[in-house]
């Protein structure tokens, strides 16, 4: 559903200024912030000026659309001029007239949430622009619209000089906002530079720690390998000597002696197996072991 708010007829050049002023006033009454008020006023001014320059006039209709939680301000600028012959090129940003019509249309489209343009040769042009109302704004009702229309009727349009002063104020506020954003951007760049330096230092520290870990790992592997080789020689000797004793090559053993020698041999065998496992682990970590996959066929009885 759409509720009409106000209509401004564009007949004289001063009416373009009036349309801009009314757009700002309506946007303010609908509780748009200052930046959105400037955006809406500028978009209306650009399209209304096109209607005056190319169609020798037209009208600007302000409406409110929607009954649900999301309502929108609709602004439709209509004229009965010759139409826009190069509309597709204009919408694609590929065409600009000598007076900047294409630039004005593209600028208005960027300033609003939605913009629809219809034009036919000899039948005029219609530009429908849409801006969603702020979420914090109260719902627009018929009673509120009547109050809004009454307030608009009580406010006289400003003179051209006053409008220029208003635009200059908006420009100064915009420049001040841009300067603050530039300052914020520079401060952010400094912070990013400091962060980058910290990250570089962290990476350098991590590289140092990684190198230290690699050296420690290499030392561990060498230690395991050397220790395994050093342990294998005496263990092999123990295994050989106990085998000689058990085989009674040097004489008979009592039952108790044979039992003790067997304990020694089992302990040496267990240690020798552990040493072999450590040696295999050292070889695996050093990359000296090749793994080959093989398939075995299992026969079930």
C-alpha cells in the first residue's frame, strides 16, 4: 500500500531547489539521519534537474510504501518529455550527455536503495527511487502522515541563497567526516604496521624455535642410534656366553645355576629386542626405512 505525502511541480528552475528542500524535509520528518537526508535530497535534485533540462518540467511525488515492519520512502519523478533515447547505455554507465545526464542518473541510483527508470520515445520518462526507512523510526500511520503533511505545509521553502548555505553546510560536514575517516584510516594503517612488525618478529622467533627443535630431534636420533649400537655389542656377548653356559661347553651346571643363567639370557633377549626397536625407530625418523605394501591371501579351511 502507498500513501501520498507531497507533490512538487517542476516548472521553473527554482522548483528544482524546492524539490530538493522538500526531499530533505520529508526525510528528516521520517527520521532519516543527516547523511541519508543529504543522499535523498541530492538524488531528487539530480533527477528533477534532468526533468527540467530535458523535458521542460515534470512533477515529483513523495509517497510512503508498506504496512509491515519494513516501510520505504518512494520518490517518483515524471515528465512528458521526449524520453531517453540511450537509456540502456546510460544504465550501463556507457553514455553521458554533454550536460551530464548519464552521470546524474548513475549518481542517483547509487544514493538510493533502489531505482527504476522507464522511458519511451515521445511519452516521457518515469524515475522511481526507493529508500528504506530506518529501523529505529516508528511505523508510519495515516495519522502520522496527516501530521507530517501539516508540518510540511507550515514550513516555507527556503530561498536559493538559503539552500546554497544549506548545501555548503552539508559539504562542510561531509568534508569533516571524510577527514575523520582519513585520520581513522591512517591510525589503522599505523596499527597494522605495528601488527605486521609483531607478526614478523613472531615468525622469526618461531623459525628459531623450529630450527632448535630440528637440531634437538637430530641429536635425539643420533643418540638413539649410537646408544642402540653400543648396547647391542655387550648384549650379544651376554647372549653368546649364556648360550655357552646352557649348552655346558665349559662343564656341567647345577640346577640352580642353569636357572639363573636362563634368567640372565631372557633378560638380555628382552633388552636386545628393545634396542632393536629403538634402532628401527631411529632409522624411521631418519627416513632410512622404505615401506612396501604386500597382499597376503588368507586361506580359510
